């Protein structure tokens, strides 16, 4: 394959950047001065620092006992980039980087941590994390996922205590548009046993799924114990039997002498959302027909009993599900606080104190048992305020040390001389690139397409079957009218192919004009359905806010995109979870990723004059100032003297072309792709 001269120049520049930028951070060129500020409501910073110091003391003591020297503290630029990626899920903008690095405030690291924890970017980052754990999807099997998504984001924005959030999920009921938390059950509709196993894996770090079919081969869990635990929530159903009986006349295979098949099909579609509603019944669980152990008979009724920990006695008026939720989230259940403390420790430091984080065994011991006990108690003492807990972790010297860059040997215990070196996640990369392009990206809402079926379902709930049939007949006629342009489009495409084969250019031109007119009409109709979310004062209408004029609607943060993104989207190419199993995202590199970074649509948007990146470049008065903008925007640091000496002449001789090449080269370095 022949390489163009421009690509040859880019490759040479890439090699140059690897030589100068790939080996760490050197002394930056002196920046301009500007001071930022941040605030945090809650526990005084002096208390946070004392808790952080206790963690550091335990780690230093453990390192000394194992003859390990803790890593040095990071530079301000490395800390800046790491803390942005950890807390808000993207790299800092040029202005954010310059403000922090220019500041001479001694407490600027703690102030930045507090500022980021109180930002909308924190909600976006946390949503991505919890969406992976809870397997949240925008399009669930039977109901829309958006109310569930909104409930989770609102809970994070409110900083709802973790134990309360989990109790609301387990205790949820009703239609999803009435209570978004009901999505927790509707995500696994009709699979109560699997749902219980997922709950244990996420919140108690325990994998029970093997015991659903047989006694666990490696743990003490028996099949009977599994069923006894599942009995607490077996009465929770995701289908509403009353509604199903009421709309039985619209069931599959049912006919109506006065209604057409099209009307009946539409009626089934209209009432379908009403069939799925979380409700608690008196249903009781039985052992399976093929139960083979001697401690019970097949199909025997199962009484609710906890699989480990304190026994649960139902109080007067307390449902089994309420008792289950209270037992699971109780401060007296140490596994609940230990698992979330360990999960968030791993997110900050790269390795859990207990590994794997979701397969905790009874005989497992943490790599630092004293620290694990301290962190578990800390979560409880903070009343399950996870934002404050993370605040403690990010203020430790351990988090602010240089990353350990060597390979971790499987089987060896990591003693945390510093965080481990990690590759960015798909969401990190996407949000960082979009943040280079779009101003105030944390505030930009995604485009929501209202689904008329669910807004209509609310009105149908109190209508009788005859009224529903009348509405269905009208809707069927409307749908047929809407499909006519689609049929016409297919006919036109066929006619164009025939005209092309016949060599009739005049006919081809006429037909293409008609296709264009049809598409314009379709886009106009679709545009009427596109609107940002209503009722959220924090969001500003993207159609009227001048900050986002000229930017494609799809350039929003990963948390604002369909969950998960479509299969060919940038996020999926870089390993975003498909949300089918718990935490199944990956960060492995592959060839399509390289091609996407080289020639993908995101990079083309970055080089447009209206991008935030290029607007900052245009405001820089000299080649050296422009180079500083490039490095601060992409790597969150200033260029070294050697880098400046090598690249400024390129800028002076080639101008804008050199800027594009340098930017492309930096985005493709390991320094950009890894969290150091």
C-alpha cells in the first residue's frame, strides 16, 4: 500500500512525539498564572485528611514489612489528568488544565477533588460505572429503559446514600414511568432466580449462580439454600395479572368480528406496556421437579432463609421482600459495606484489596486485612455516603503517587506503592475526545426520542376494550399513512437502479430529486419528535443554546447516548459493555481502534474551526503558545523544552497542517491512551 506524503509526515511526527512524550513528564515551560477554586459541602477537609492519612499509614507500614518502597508523588499535571478521569470520566479542557497548573494555592489538589465531586461530570462518570454493574439498557425487552436511567442519574446527582439507593431498587414497584427504580426488576423480567443471583453478585460480591442447579462445588452454598434465599423475592412479579385478564381479548390469536387484523395487532401493541408492572404477590417458591438431594423432596415449598449472616425473622406486617432488603443493606451485614468499599478502592487504585471483587469467599482474606476492615467501617460510619468515601480515597497520598508501570505477576499480592497503570475505558476515550470538541460538554443533554406508545399507555389504562379498539383503528390508519413514503422510497430506489442500467441520466436525476424531497420531509417530521429532556433546569435546550450551535447532536457524553451504544459506534469499538452480563466491558487494543483514531469522524470534528480545540488554538498568538494549547488540551501538560525545540519550527513552516499532524500524533500516543 502506497503511503501519501501527508501520512508520511504524520508518521514521522508520531515517532518524534513517542521519543519526546512517551517517557514521562519533564519540566514544563513556564505557564501563565490563573487561580481556580472549588467547594464541598459536608465533612470538613481536616477530617477527610485525617482519614486519608490513616489509610496512608497502613499502606506505608505494609510496604515496609514487605520491603517495598512507595512510589514518589505525581507531578501536578499527572495528578490533574488522573483525577479528572477518575472523578468526571474525561481529561480536563485547556482552560481547566491551565487554571490548575497556574495556581499557587497549596491546597489546590483537595480543592480540585471537591470541585469535581460536586460537578455534573461526576454524575456522568458514576452513571457509566453503575450502568455496567446493573446492566442498564435503553431498550429493555418489554419496556423503555429511560425512566430507569433517569432515576439512577437523579439518585447520583442527589448523592443518595448507597444503602437507601439499594433498598429503593429492591423495594421498587409499579410501572416504570411511575417509578424508574422498577427497571431493576423489569431488566430481568420473568427470571426471579437469576435476578437474585445478580443482586448477590453486585451488592454482596458473591456468585451463587452455580447453586441454582446443584450444590456449589467450591463453596458451602447448597441448591436448597439458594432457593431459600430466592424465596424472599419470589413473590415479586413483573407482569400484572389483572391487566392481562382485562386485555385478554387482545391476546395473540384472538379475533374480533368488527375489527380488522391490523387493528387487533395495533391494540396488542398499545396495551403491551401495561402488561409489565412490578407488583408483589403471595406466590411461594418450590424446589425444582428434579431436585436430587436428601434434605428435601422435589417440588417442596421453600421458606425464606438467608444463605449467610444473621437470620431474618419477619416482623408483623413486613413483607419477605422488605425483610430481605433490610437484611442485605444492614450495617450488621459487613459484606454489604465491604464489597462496595473494595469495588471503589479498586476503581481508584486499579486492584482490589480482595480479588475478584465479585467473588468473595468465606475464607478469603484481603491483601491488607487491617485496611479492608478500616474501609468497610468507614463506609458505614459515613452513613453510606459514597461521594465522601471517594473524597477520602482521592485525598490519600497513595492515590496521588506515580503509577506502577511494571506488569503485575499473577498470584503475587499487590501492596499498593501507588495506583496501577491502566488503559482508558471506551467511555474515557469518547468523553475526552468529545470534550476537546464541544464546549461545556458536561452540561449538554442527549437527544431523547419520545415513544408515543408509553405516553399513550397511561391514557389507555382506564379505558374499556371498545375504546381501545377505536384508538387502535385510528392509529393503524395513521401508521399506514406514515409507511407510504417508505414504500415510495423503495420504489424510487428500484427505479433509479433501472434507469442507471439503461443509461437514462435525465431520469436518474429526476428520481434522485424526488428521493431528496422525501428525505427532507421525513427529516422535518422526525425533527419534531427530537427534544431534550423536560423538567430539568440543569439542562439547556440544545436547539437554542448558542454554545452548541453547529455541533452534531450525537457529540454528547457517553452517559447521554443510547445504552449501550449501537454496535458500530466508537464506544462499542473500544470495548463498551453490551450490558448483557455484569461488568463485561474490556480495554483491549485492536486494529479497528487504530483506524478509528486515525480517520474516524470524531477526529474530523476535532479539526473543524468551530471546535473548542481549534478556537483555543486560534486565540494563541505565537507558534509556541499554540504548541502549549495542543499539549495542555490533549496531554494536560506543557511541552518539554526538547519537544518545543523540535516542533516549533514545524509550526512556523507548515502552520495549520503541522498543528493537525501534531494533534493526531499526540492522540495516538500511549501517554494519551493510558491513565498514568
